[in-house]
C-alpha cells in the first residue's frame, strides 16, 4: 500500500462534494520538469515520464505542453506521445520487426502538430487503473544526419506533462451477498463503487435490479453498468446497457486476483433520477491443496533429497541442509483441482531477476487439473525489463496418438480451465498462448489421465538476448525509474536488434573499417615533409594523431569488424586531442615566430586543449578556439614581418599560388564535408575524405625550412646544443 502525505501549506487539496450519493472527491496535481525532445532512432531517444495514479481515482487529466524554440530551422513537426499503464510503452515508430516468439501490446498514442510557439493539449482517462502510468514522447524518425555541436542550428522542442487527478475518499464497498441501494440522475454524476476479489476467484457477477425511474415505465432501466478500470488496452473494461430490462447482470470470467474492481453505474438520461439496487457475487472455482502452516514445505526441503532450486544447490533450513538434484513434488498429481507450484525469486542485478521452480526445474502437468506457477513481479522495479519464459517437453506417460500441452501466460488472472477450442485470447481476451506437442493414445478417452513433464525456465532480463551480436543493452534512467533498451549497430534495427532489413553486410563493414583506418595513412606525407624541413615537434604531433585516429576508428566500428587496442574512451580522447593539436601546431608553425616562443605556445596550447577536451569533447570552441588564437598569432607575425620588410609576406607569389591557396582550399573542403554532409549512412567515406583533406592541407601549409638548415638537418641540434658536422673540429683538446 502506498501512502500520500498531505502538505497543507505547500500542496493544498481542494475538496468538492458531488451529487452522486454524496461522494467526496479530492483533487491532486503532479508535474514533471520540461525535457528536450529528440528525433527517434532507438528507445533511448524517448523522453519517459513516470506517474502514479492513486487508488479510487475516477478521472485523470493530463495537460501536455509542447514548446517550440525560435529559429529559421524550426519547421512543423508532429510530436508523438504514448501512454501505458503498468509498464513503459512498447512503441514502434519506424515499423521494425520484433524478435520471433516475442509477445507485446502496442501502446495508446496521439500525435500533436505544433506550428506556433506552444501547443497545449488535454488528454482525459475516466476510471483509470490505479498504480504506475508512463508517458513517453519523441519527435519523428531521425534522418541520420550527424549534427556537430555548435555547428548545427536545429530547433529545440520541449515537452512537459502534468497530471490532474480526481479521486473519491469514501468510495462505497460492494460486499458479496449483500445489496446496496443507489440512485443516479445524470451521466456526469455516476454511482461509483468497488469490490475486492480474493485469490483463486474464477468469476465475478454484478447485478442491477429494482430500477425505478421517475416518469418511466417500471420495466425500463436506463442505466449503463461498467466493470473494471481503464488501462487504454482492450478488454480491461466491460460495459452492458440495461435499457429495456427490469434487471441486468454483467459477468467477468477469470478476473484479476487480490485487487479492487471498479463498478460504475451511469444514467443515459439527463436530470432524471433512477433508483436501483446493486449486488455482487463471486465464484471460487477451486483452490490448491493446503500445504499447512509449516510442515509440508519446510519438511520437504529439509528432509527430502530434492534440492530447492534444482541441481546441486545447498539450502539451509533451520539446523538442516538439503542437497540434491531436480525432482518432482510427490503430491503434484493428487486429486486437487489445481496444482500450485511454488516459485523462487532471486534478484541478480538491476532489472535482472531469476525465477526457479522449487524442486524443479521439471514440472509435471496432467490432463486432470492445471498446474499454476506464479512469478512475482513489481510494476515499478521490474517493468523496465523483459520477461523470458522457456518451456521444454521432457517426457510423457503415453506413447501413441497426438495431444497438446497448453500454457497460458497472463498478467494478473490465470486461466484454470480450458477446453480444446479455447485459448488465452478467447478465455480472457488477453494473455499469450504457448503449446507443446505431446503424444496420446489412439483412444482419446485415455487422454483423461495423461501427464507430461515440462522443463520450465523463467527470468527477467534488461534486454532480449542481451540485444544480440549487433546491439548493446543500455541501462537508462528517468528520474528515479530505471529501464533498459537496445541500441543497434551496423544497420540492424528493432526492439532487440533482430530486424536485418537495412543491415550492413560483412563486406560493407570491412570496407568502412578499411576506409576510416587506412585514410589516416595520408598523414605519412606530412610527417615526412615535416621531418625533411626540420619540424620535428610537428612531425611528432602528426604521428600521434595518425596512430590514435587509426585505432580509434578501428574500435569505433558498429559491426563485427572491430579492433580495440585499449579502452574506447581513451582512444577517442587521444584522437580528438591529436586532431586539434595538429591544427594548433601547424598554424603556429606557419607564423614563423622564434623557436623558443613557438615551443612555449605549443606546450601551453596543448595543455589548454587537453583540459577543454576533458570538459566537453565535442564542443564547438574546442576546435574554433585554438584555430582562432593560432590564426591571430600568425596574422600578427605576418603583419610584423611585412611592415618590417615593407613588402607583403609571404613575399613570393609562388608561395601563395602553389602552397597557401591549395592548402587553405583543402582545409575548407575537408571542414565543409565534416560539418555539413556527414550522415550515419555516408559517414565511412565522408569522414575518410575529411582525413585526406586535412592531411593534404598540412603538406601544402607547412612553411619551407630555414635557409641555413639543410634537408634532414634536424640531427645537428639536440636539446639546444649545436653538434658539429666536421668531426675533425674540436672545441678544446685534452692532453
């Protein structure tokens, strides 16, 4: 049971007396902070909000506010909003395929079109199911364009849901085998009641009788009788029109256990009072054999040779310990009308639970009575994962003919009796069917005593099959709620990355890996040119960039062609640091300042770049800042030289035409490709073009060596000391 503290000063509660049987209603208000919406490519792009609807709530009203930012790129987009009770919405905006043998229910959704600055929409749910509700919102499908931070001017959309509730604080309770007298006079003021269903209830019947409507024939009963609460899914609410009947009854077969069922009676006339009598009755079809207070379960665990969870597992009970292998309970096939098999719940991790059948994993089922296994799940802590159920037929006691073992997986109410024509869907209008083929004697009458052994395995996992080979299971958080989703790679799509409609082939993956890695070898010419012109520090930076860019892209591949020589984050950091540092040292080298001052700027700038990369690796100013500072230093140095020499610097037109202009053109082309044309589909060759253009620009932009230095003359200087080329020359002699 969840409590709702009353904050009299901070959150006032407004009380309103309604007309229907003097019920007292109170209002509550719940809000979430606005969040920026994203285009949809996987579930992590969804903005998920969790609300909890209190018990006895008769009306929920969501106020949905979408705010659009200002800008030239703000077009008209449809924002899709999904609602679901009990678990996060299962959505499929891009029409992908789910994995085989996966059961799911699509969520209720609505689409909001925003053309102005703000769109406010109301979404009402009458008689909502109490408990956890989830709201999810996202923009349309992602177009695959790679937007670099600071270079793109995409429009921002913010979404904020707010929930208003109206609940009854004194809702009448409908007791079994007793009658309540009520009256209604308008569709806006129905009579609302609730009835509690105990465990193993097989049927609920609610009856209206004694209708008395002023000015209407006694046989007329202008009422609508509704059973259940709305969850926005089919078959959660049953309604019957009592018009033209002296009395009417609504029956709910296989109702949910251990819960309150809402009963609502509405009048179809306005300002006409109808008096009636309402009653309820339930049927408990059968119960499993009692195991006693302590004797049966603990005695079996402590004295039998069977293990608690199957396999060689030791379980301590008091001063006793049981060790054994999987076996069956001796009273599974007794004369009870239903066999309840106890199930052990073991929490392994976040959104990870293992269920084990006591004395299992084998479960004996018969044609006489069903076998019931109950898996304990929490709607808050466990709803962010996926329940996996595996059934395997091991053996049977018959050898001829054909028969079927039926399994019915339901959320809250098990099917305790099925005939050959019924399924979960026909019996409950919900649930999922599983069938196992077994054999049966040729004489079908002999099937009445047939039995089979089924191996049962159930576990709750964060993602289906851990998202497979081409996916990664990621743990996500929305406020205090944890859930998981698959992010797919190499063109694979879907809830569990099993849709291969747009999947990349192995040759395509290999081509992408080779292009992105081998294109970095174009830095070899800049390294050779730098060494030839005695720019050893610059050559070292280019070598660092080439090495880490090569292995970063080898590790960054989305498919199976992956090679990681160290941690991915380390490779990415070194790649980004080397790229910006290469631009920094190249422009400073072009300024032709004194070496002492140049090396000081090299070191200071690299340290600042390293710090900024740690703060925000993809920030705009991490690249523009060093470029602008280096360009200012270069321009200042060139202007100083030009004023001092009274001529344009660089002095020769050949330097401009054959080196500077081609180098600048290569750099601008590469930057334009990098910023404006990259998408997820063309990344492998557009980013390779960026590598080629940047490396080519360095070859053109590096200045020529000093006149007094010979090619490859870098060995003449070491740590600031001059090394004499003439070996015969001596600075001093020792005798």
